[in-house]
């Protein structure tokens, strides 16, 4: 792709936002901007302890697979991993009882059964008058308000003022809406609706009968329902103070590397840690309760000690998953007697990601150190694993045609940031393993098959959490 030449008086980086962040990833020719599947130099955003191109056998003798697990199979392995080792048949965590105020975003571990009729008694659906028999009606002085005790029965030809939600007095024929009635000089109530004969009402009109919505013992919602604000309201109305739910998986984030800075500008071979700020909120958006975020230096004993002391359901590490001299994840997992479930995935970026089970029911998701490669690991391994642990339903898959061609890897799947523009997906540039500029402007990741995709190709899309749910929904 030929770079756009800045206009006179325009700085090279002072481009239109849409153009700068949503440049099309055209097919590249030799010498053009390299694609995201090639090894990239460190760009100062995060260290990489094992680059995308690392293959072969490390000094420790542990094999590193050249091809890796198929991308779709790796996701399926992560999703079913908790189901294959004891615990609940569905693989989810042990249910807990929590107050309604703490249940938002969790999954019902059992069906929601009505504890009462709804409504629990006959109530007025409108403001107006409760009337008995045909009109006109004599109106009682004292009205009926919501929340008050039962009112005396009405006699034929009698009416009483009533508020919406108030309990219907015995022997009421109907509720006459305020806009459908008037009182004369003698205080008698007359029906004024033009659609019916004078002084008549339909039996039961504007009355919500007891049990109209449900009866005591009815199933309101099935097991596996995601607790949303309306679900909380339904539960409260049905008589619940607490709900039995599947808890959020507890997650720890270990950012590995001696070269990382927590603040300031990169200098003297030190670079800013991009994944420390990125991973915890993303994991929360995937349903995790992040209980620990820490830096761990390039030291195998330090990593072993941190993992041994950790009691989180899932540990996410960054870097150290390949075969470099300070890549300590594989040796540490061997010391722990861990079961390696996925060791390398045929996807770019993110090839050297891994998934392991240790200490019976704990999981480690090893992400590459490059930022976009780490994001690839999140959506490939962490998302389906967390979904099963939390008993969340799988998102419904969908496709959109690509607006432009995307260069592919000869053998591996590619995950490419895209912006959604109408009924098309626009591939973004800045999609190398060490880059975040493309994903920062993206709505989704497009799954591009080996060999690439032409314009119009119907690509599977993986929505980014905030694109569908909004910042406030997915991070709070």
C-alpha cells in the first residue's frame, strides 16, 4: 500500500482519525508494510519473551510444535477443559447464594421459581374509580391508595377513587379510568367513554387479576439465564432476596519481564507495560473477578513461587511461552506437574500461546508478550475457558463480508482487527503482533483463513466486549 503524502502544513501523524486508524489492509507487495503474522521488532509498547517466529526445541528440551493446534480446535479445547475433570457436569464453578445486589452479570444455577402469585392480589391497572354494578355511581369520600390494607366491599351503584397498583375492593365490577368519567354537581360519577352505552362498564376492565403474570410455583426463567437488570426486577417481584448463581471465576494476572516500566517514557532498553493496564479490565468484561495483578521478573523460581501461592481459578501470564533464554513458563509448568492442554496454536498473531491445568482445578493461560498477540490469546483460550467456568452462554456467531482484501498466512488462521461500517467489515492496518493501534480502533476481530481473503469474503467475526455491550456495561 502506498502511504498517503501529508498535505502542505500537515504533520505526518496529523491524519484524519478515520484514515489513520481504519486504513485498509490491502494485499502487500515485498517491501510494503509487513503483515501481522511476521516477526516484528519490539516497538516500545511491551516486551516479548518469545517472538512469533520462534520454533524448534528450547535448551530445556521441551518440544515447541511447529504447526500448533488448529485455531478452532484450540478454542474448543479451552471451552471443554473444565468439563473433563470432576466438578459439575457442566464444568462450571460451585454455585453460591448472593444477595440480589451482587447477582448482576452472573448465571442462574437453578430455575427461577415464583414464590408467590403475581400480582399477589387483584390490583388496579389505572388511576380512576373502582365501581360496582352499572352507573351512575355514588362516590365514597375516602379513596384507595397503593400499599394500603383491604378496603370495605362496594355495594351496587357505589364507586371509590383508586390509584394504580392499589388493591381492588371486594365486589368491584371494573375500574373506570379518570379520563373516562366525570362527577356531576351532586357528586355522582358518570361514565363518559363514547365507545360504550352510557353508565356501563365491561366486567373486569382495567383490573389486573391475581396470578395474571404467574402462579406460585411457576418457572419464570430456566437455569443458565444470565442475570440482567430485568431479571433482578423479576426476582424481586417474585419474592427473592437472594439468588443461587455461578460465581465469577477468580483470575490473577502475572506480567512477566524485567524490561517493563509502569510509568513514564521508554528509556535505556526499558519499555512501557501495555498489558498490565489492558488485561484486567478485559478479563472483567469476560466475566472474571480479577483478584491479583502483579509483576514477576524473569526468574523461574519467582514464577514458580507465585503460581504455588496463587489460589485463583485462572492465572493469565504474559510472555515467556516460547523458547527464549528467559522463557520460564514451560519449565515452571513441568515443575508443577501441570497438564499441558494446548501448546501453541496455528494462529497469527499469538502462535506461542498455551493452556495448562495445574493443582487439580486451576488453569494457566500463557499469552505471548506482544500486545496484539496477547489479545489473540485472550479470545482464543481465555474467553471460552472463562465462559464455561462461569456457565455463560456462547455468543451467537455471525459473519459479515470484508470490504477489502486481507493477506493471509500460508498455513495459519489470522485474527485481524476490523471496524464495522454498515453491513461490511473494514480491515484495519497496524495489526502486527506488537501493535495496539489497530485493535484500539476496532469493533471486532475477523477470522481470516490460511491463504487470505478477497473482498466480499464472509468472515466470521468475534465481537470485542465493549463494541456490543458498551463501556459501562462490560467493565462495571
